[in-house]
C-alpha cells in the first residue's frame, strides 16, 4: 500500500467517525450580539454539519447571512464544540441614513468559533469570529472581523 492510499484511507476514516462526534440537538434559535446584532437560527443537516442563517443589524443596515460549518466536539461528552466554515451575506447599509449613503452590499464570510451546549438545560452559548469580504463594489474589500456571542434555545 503506497502513501497516497494510506492518506486517502486516513481521510475517509476521519469522515466516518465525525458523525459520532456531532452535536446533541437538531436546531436552535438565538440572539447574537457583538459587532453585529440580530437573530440566528441554526439547523443541523446531519450530526456534525450545521446550516446557520442570521438576520443582523450592522453599519446602519440589515443583512441576511447563510453559513455552513462542521462541528467537532472537544473531548468526550464535554459539551464544548469547535466549528469553522463559511458562507454568503447580502443586504443594505445606511438604510436609516440619508439617501446618498444607502447602498446594497453582498459578499463572502468565513467563520471560526466554539460553542458550549449545556447537558441539563436547553441552551447553548457560542462565541465566533466572522471575517467578511464585501464584493458588491466591484473589487473585494475586507470588511473587518465581526466577533459575536450568541445565546441559543435548543430544539431536540
């Protein structure tokens, strides 16, 4: 067996055990605060991959965000999970300002963070950093790192 075959077998083995290391809830609804504030809904597509949607208020405007992120438990039944992924956002900035400052925005997002899921209560607390890249102006513009804390109510 050559090195390439061993590497492929190791990668497939990791993906085979990931579902056993996944989250213990199906979906959640929460409130996010930080550099962007709003509502967040997370639903697991399978036992380790989550789709999160957010409706946030940022830079005097509203944005919708869709993110996809695998979750990996840190330790056996610790309740702590690491997640990383990415997605897209779109919306408007300056909608509550003068007409000259209103503009539509869209771009790509990266995501990295951790989440604590309480074993005895239907709540989770997560912290993440979400760097964004605005694409709507013709050339990519880094839009900063959005740090946030989200308190979630869990649906089994």
